[in-house]
């Protein structure tokens, strides 16, 4: 609850010109990370009605739910306290059944969406067309990858070697993390008349620095992200033709998420990035990023999309600033297990990781007993 409350407080500090800002928002992947922050920004900055889609384990007697389930519950409680409309569907967003449930709920909410956020992070996908299960993998393409990585449990910097992906692994990763499902959602919403005129449809992506490219941008995930971005360009034309709207990919800053923590090299890079950006006064978490997306790029008085040459919104602009990346390039060969805590913000990385699960928050009595079924 406290984590969502803090994000809501940050979001409430921004405002938009009269008549601007999101009013009815669909967030696909709404329980953690950038999806959750987008929903918080929309609801608590502009009192938007929101419909969230997530796939979380529900609690049972004596067994807690997944962290994302409690994030959604906390959001709903805060939204109700503010008199906001907040509805949720808990189901597999890749499935036809989940899309059907969302369509039904959206119609019950009485109106079409002026903002859609697509922010899924899943290791697998069952294709509703044929029932086949596809699994994403984290591998380089066309080369063996060797670099430093961080064992976060042992606080140990060590070398990692990863063999390249084969063609089937590349294809499966694209099926899971590419733009196919985003397009299915968009077409279905258009068919049902649920995208308002001028609707903005955004999917989140990441590029990252050269040090991570072999395992990320030039690896299997990067191939999937390239597919997502190509889909975005295609969907942009479809949106323009059907509802005078637009589809964009927003490239966001590196933050601590469950998904990113599993990618070799990334935890070490993020720990270093946090230190450098804090020193420069440009560090942002998810909620600061989504606030800036809404205020500076989409709805603010002086908002400008400022698209790059590939038609993408670049919210990673502060991360990818030359002076930030140059400092990281200088620190990278120096870092080892002995100086990890000196030249990186690894302790902050650990704290942010714990916050994903509701721990490490000031003002929370973790010794107090909580009912996992009715925690709030």
C-alpha cells in the first residue's frame, strides 16, 4: 500500500491545461513497473477512469498472492478513496478470453479509451490462434557473449559467458515479446469502437547502452523489441486511418524490475547508472518517467513528442546523455567485487528490488501480522 501511496502523491503534483490529459485509460500489464506507474500517473494527476489488465496469483487461506496482486488491490483502494473509477481484469492478456472480458468491462464503463498503454513483461505466451506455447530467452545472436555481470545475492562481480541463440529461439522470443499481441489488442479495440478519436496508443521498449547491446539490443530481446517498434509504425497508420489516433513506442530509462534483474550485465549497469544519474540530479524511477511522459511529451502546455529518426518517443534521453554514458564507460573496467559499493549504487538497487515485493519501505511495520486474503 505504501509504495502505491508514494507514487500517487508524486503523480498528484503534476497538472495539465484545462481539457488536456488522459480521461479514460486502458493499461495492459498494470500490476508492476511502468504499466502500474502509467496508471497511477493517469489516475492521480488527472482523475482518469482506468481499466487495468494483469495476470497475478490470487491469495488463498494461508498463502499470499503475488506482489502484483497486492499492487492492484492497493491502487483500487486509493482510487476509491479519491472517488475514481478503477476496474481490473485478472487474466492472461495474450488470450482471446481475456480480451473478451476487457471488451465487456470497457463497455460497462461507458466510453472509449483516449489512452492505451501496452506494458506486458512475460517469459512465455500461448498463441490463441493455435494454442502453442512460446518461450522467450535471453541470448546473444550470432556470437558468444562474454562480459562482467553481477551476482546480486553474493554482491559479487564475475564474468559471464552465454552461447548464441538459434533461429527458433529468436523466433519464439519475438512471438512473446514482439508486437504481434499489441496489434491484436489494437485491432480488437478498433473493431469494438473502443478507441476514441485522437486516441494515443503506447507500447514501452528499451534500447540501453553499448555495454548491454550484445545481450540486449543485438540479442534475442532486441530482435523482439525491433519487431515491436516495426509493429508500432504499422499500427500508427492503422490508428490514423480509423480513429485519427496514433501509436508510438516509448523508449524508457533502465529501472529495477523483475524482468530486468534476470538479464546478465543489466543489474551491474543499473547500479552504476543510478550512481551517475543521482550525482547529476537526473535520476528517475518509473513514476517520474511516466509523469514526464504525460507532462512533457503528451499533454502538458508545452508538450512535444520529439520523436527520434525511428519515430520513437525517447524518455531514455537523460540516461543516454553523452556525459552519463562516458562516465559509465570509464567506470566499467574498474568495477569489481571489492569496490562495488564505492563506484555503484548497488545498495539502492537492492532496496528498489525489495520495494517490488513491498519490502524496504519507510514507515511500514513489517512485524505486524497481515491477513494475506484481506490485507487492507
